[in-house]
C-alpha cells in the first residue's frame, strides 16, 4: 500500500503540473487552474474505468481463462490507478477549497460536497457496470464479478483520499487560522506554533476513536457507507499525523529542502514499523476478541498512507532540487519524466514479488474457483455427450427397423416390379453400413462434421 501510495500520488502530482503547464497560459487565473484540475481528475477516472474493463475482457478482447493472472493484473492496475486518480481528485477538490481561504466555515463544507458528488458519480458508473454485466446472459460470471469488485475498491480509495485530505485541510485551517495550499504546504506567511502541533496530533487520536465507533455502532445494513466512512477516517488519521509530524520536524530540526523531507520520510517509516509491531503483538494476545482484532487491522490503512505520503514528499523534493539544476526540458516535463522512470523501475518488481505475496490467499481462492469451473465444464460436456449418444443410438435403432420393414415390403413385390431387386440391393448395402455403425459405436456429430465431407451417420441414406 505504501509503495503504490507514494508512486501514484507522485505520478498524479507530476502529471497535473505538466498538463497545467502546457494547457494553461502563464497568466492563467484560479478559475482556469480549477477547470484544468477538473479535466485531469475526470480523465484519470475514465482511464481507470477503461483499463479495468479491458483487463477483465469486458471490451476490446476476449475473456481470459486464467483467473489468477487476470486478478493479479486487475489488482495491480486497480491499486495503482486508484491512487493516481485519488491524487488528482485530491488536487481538484483542494483547489475548489482554496476559493474559500477567507472562511473556515465554507472551507469545511468542501469535504461534504466532495463526498456527495463522488458518491453520486460512483453510483452512476456502478449502475452502468451492472447493466453491461447482465447484457449478454442476464447473469454475472467470474470476470464481471471481479471487474465490479476491484473497480469498487479503486473508487473507495479515491473517495477516501479526497474527503480525508480536504477534511484535514479544513481542520488545519481551524487550528492555525489560515488554509494550507492545495498541495498541503503551509501558506506563505503562515506561522505554526507548538500548540498547533499538539492539537493536530490530538485530532488524529479523535479520528482513531471515530473509526472504532463506526465499526461498532454503524449497522452492517449500510455496508458501503460504513466501509467508505472507515477508510475516510483512517486516512484522516494518516494526514493528521503526517502534517503534525512535518510541523514538528520543521520546528525542531531547522532543516529544509531534501534533508527535511528525507528526515520526515524516515521518521514516519520507522514510526509505522513500531506501530505495526505493537498492533501485531496485541492481535496475537489471547485476551483480545475478533472484534478488537478487526479494529486493529483497520489501523494498517493509515500507516500505509502515512508512509506513502512521507516518501512521496521526499521524492518530490529531491526531484525539484534535481530539476532546478538540470534544465534540458521545462521543469514540469522533467518532473513527469522522473515520476515515470520511478514507476517503470519500481512497479514491475512490486507486481512480480510483493503483490503475489500480499494476495496469496486471494490468488489461492481464485485458483480453486478456476479448477472447480473447469471440472464443472468437463462434467457438463460429458453429460451432454452421453445424452446425445443415447439419442443417436435410439434414432439408429428406429432407422434400422424402418429399413428392414421396407426390405420386407420390397421382397413381396419382387415378382411384379423388375426394378425391385436393384432397390433391394441398395437398401441392403445401407442396412449393412448402419448395422456396422451400430456394432462399432456411433461417432458424435460435431456440427454434422462440417468441412470434412461427412455429415454423420445419416449420410448413408443419401450415398449413391
């Protein structure tokens, strides 16, 4: 999670900067920047939908029979594109929030607006996916179920990142008296006091309590709302702790630039390791019940987000320092190139070595489902073959009886019709061939043996 978080947000930030650089004039105002942010966010969301649909074989290609390989690719792209889309949506709604930098009350309404808009958007696309999945046969197969499941997961990532980021932005506004910049940095001229750091850490603790309360008291009937609310609160924990740590490190170290960003990244990483160790120790205790253990697992989400944003900041600051000294291309394009190179190097290794380990149980389940599907198909084909063979054997017996009766009738007319012996010999030959087929077994007529000149056992009736 942390690896994809820092790669995805890094790519989203670099892409947004590069797109705005080439799409907007140098003197563009806030409204122009807002429209560019909206276009980029919607573009990434539509790209996400298309890539996952293609991966599952919904469009542009056939559905693969290897479910394990499909689910692995689907997980890889859903996680990666989910974070990229979430990073773009964060920037878009933070830009909208920036219009209310003079009013903490209005800035606090943006998380609710984002939540409502994204929920309605996702409901519309979920309805569309359900319609597409039921178009062919009225049911959802394994590919269509996986498509819907992993797309829902990416949408959960986007809405949780967007709403949590704007929520913590508004809380920081209330604490410090000034709204941070859309990227989360302190606004120029803003001053952070020691009490602000303590207050933001305390807000993070309140969000921890909120996650537990939602888990215990929000009914399972509202499963989508419950799942997304817990993810939003979990990421609120991450952002609160992250920005409080940035404030604390800035005040205590006196560092700036890449050194400060590296210090923060290492600090949140080691803190995350310690917290994970403690959570794992508590989960292994016999005195903790399943509900307690389930709530402990929820804390892994903010830890991965915290570490991911820590390293995103470190790479972004290092990239800015490098770009400032190397001027081969415009700075936004160089930032994008660095982000793409980072993903090209890290993503294949993550997909090949880390993702299969994380998805071990899920891939094992997919393998069992695939094996069970293959066995069911073989059993169905065998049953159809047995039924067809039984029908053909019955038809053959009826045909033999009919031919024998015709031969008896012809034998009675042999004295009055000179052509009867010739007809009788022809029927006798056909009867012998049918008897031979009955003796050696009926071959199954694969589409009446198209293309090979043999139309099944019934062609004996039309042979010359």
